[in-house]
C-alpha cells in the first residue's frame, strides 16, 4: 500500500482548566501547525486557555490537512470516514473532573438514542503519555480508608 502521509492541523479546545499563552503546550503546537484560521494560536488575544488539541474526526473538533494539495480538507474526507480514535494533547493548569466513559456497545446505544448529547458512537479508551511535567490521580482509595 502506498498511502500518502499528511501533516494535520489539530482542533483546539479552550476549556477553563487549560493553560494560557506561552505556558500552554497546546498553543505552542498549534502555532507550529500553521495559520490559526479556526480560532487557534493567532487568535490568542482574548487570553482564553488552551486545554486540548484534537487530532481525529470528532464532530466537535475535526483535524484538517495542514498543507499540500489537500490543504484545509477534513481528515474524515481524506480517509473516507471516521477514525476509531481521538488523539488529544492536553495542557493542564488545574485539576480535571473525574470522567467515566461507556464501553463500545453502550456508546453506540447512547449515540443512537441521544446524538445531541453523545456526539459519536465510539468508546473512550484512554492512555496518558506525559510530554511535560504532569501529576495524575491513578486510582481511588478503598472506602474503608476514607470512612
């Protein structure tokens, strides 16, 4: 298979827990990826934090081709559909809320029943790889230890 490789422009998510300005790895990477015409680093004058940079086909933030003859095209158009994962680069300044995600079958059921709330039918397996210094809570203490 001779599949072409494309440089992607990720979609920025600007949540309150993200880092601002030059402290944000997400902003640094977004700046390195190009023009900022979708609310990226070039539009940082408002001081809003940069929390996540998404590389995938999620409807709330799809990646686009960054250069070449397919520049600006959605990743989903280039690959002919959705990809079954969403790569996220996080830039965390404050603690995140606890998250619980359904398995694949339940995610499909929830999406079919409430696509306005459950934006895609994929499950959310997660893996963290720290690119900068990072602290994470990895488990809960047994109830007997906190009662």
